[in-house]
């Protein structure tokens, strides 16, 4: 819970700033950057706080369709040769880029919002073991699309920024991407990218707002030792615990908007978020090998190996950082 409070405080400012980057680039000078970011946070507070899961899911599906369709199409337009793309699969970390690597891991989908899936399938009524094959198919498809989306974004960034001497580093940094895109493909491509970028950030914001509030409410339920059969009073999107944490994610983080460093906030949040992965992997190793889980749903050898291996990079990074500071 302590980790959740810290990471959501940074996230509340980071994700609203990211959404504001797109709107500010689309409508420069209409509002101050911090105002766009604050408006997005307040909008997310009310959309998620309404407490209607069907509405939330419909909005999320719309954003998903927008971001995947637009970003993948733009990546196809910009795609380098297959040989150059293949080189990107060779693992290497440039000197001083460790925090960026962690940020990619966290930003792509390795943060606490992974736990949100538990509550969304609960809302859909997928509560019996019969639904497990459906969930596995659902998650496999979801992560396959996430990988494709990630590679598309990396291609767009590499094609438009690498070797140009420009970077996305401040409130106007997004123009470094959209201006050359407009020069190459016209005004329509510029607007398509801005809409897709905005959909990415806004969808992430709504999903994490909902997931974080659910996770906090469930933490309170667990600490109070309330049985799962009576969990509805806590996990309802209209519960006081759910809405109280929504307020935490929305309003206190606005203090960080005064820093005027949206990209730095994103990198810091995503790096913090990536720290969730080793905790999750260790938890799954313990939980899904225990007798509390039916034998047919316990981990197999391959799953245990994958989970164990996923923890190794964080151990290596931690050792390197400690040795480097000596």
C-alpha cells in the first residue's frame, strides 16, 4: 500500500502531463500546459467515479481502437528495412540509459495496473474456473497487441528523432515528432498521430485510475480481513475507499505539474512502476505453487522458469547500481 501511494502520486502528474502534451501541440496557446493536465485529471476523476463499469469499458475500447489503429498504421508508413528492425531485437543498453530501459518496461505495461485485470474480470462476471481459458486467450491477445504497439512506437520515435539532434524533453517536445511527420506525410498524418498519442495517454490514465482505486480498496478489505463473499462493499466503484483513492490520484499530484517537466515525470513514474514486476513475479511463484490453488491451475515448470528469469534483470541492475556507488 505504501508503494501504491508513492507510485500513483507520481503517476497522477505524469499521465495527465502526457495527455496534455498532445492537446497542447494540437491547440497551442489556448490554455497553459498545466491547465490542460489538470483538466484531464478532473475529467478522469468524474468518468471513473461515476461508477458505471459498462461506460468505463466502452470508453477504454474506443481509446484502444484509436491508439492501436493509428499508431500501427503510422509505424508501417515509417518502417525502416526489416534488417534494421531485426537489429533492434539484440539486447543492449547504452551507457547511462538504464533508467530509460526501466521506464520502457514500466511504461509498456509492467506496473501496478497489471493487477487491475483482476477487478475488471470480476466486473464482467468471469468469476468461475470455467472462465480461465477465456482469460488466458484474452491476456495473450492483449499482450501480443501491446508488443506490436510498443514496437510501432519505438519505430516512430527512432525514425523521426534518431540522428536528428532533437528529443522530447519539455512541454513543446512533441512538436519534434509531429512537425517532421507533417512534412513527410501531410497535415492528416500530424492530426492522426496527435489523436493516437492522446488516446494512448488518456486510456492509460483511465485504466490506471480505475485499477489503482480498486487495488487500494481491496488492500483495505484484506487488512480488515473481510471475506471475499462480502467484498462488494469495498470493491464497488461507488465505495468510499474507491472514491477516496481516486481523489488521491487526481488532486495532490497536481503539485508536481508546477515542475514543468512532463517527460521527466513520465520516466520517473515508469521506472518506479517497473519495480512492481519483481514483486509480482515472486508473489506468483509463491501463490501459484501453493496448495491453496487447485492442482490443475498451479504453475508448470516453464511458467516457473519464466517468472524466475523475469526477476533476474532487476537483481542484476540492483547489484550493478550498488557496486557502482561503492
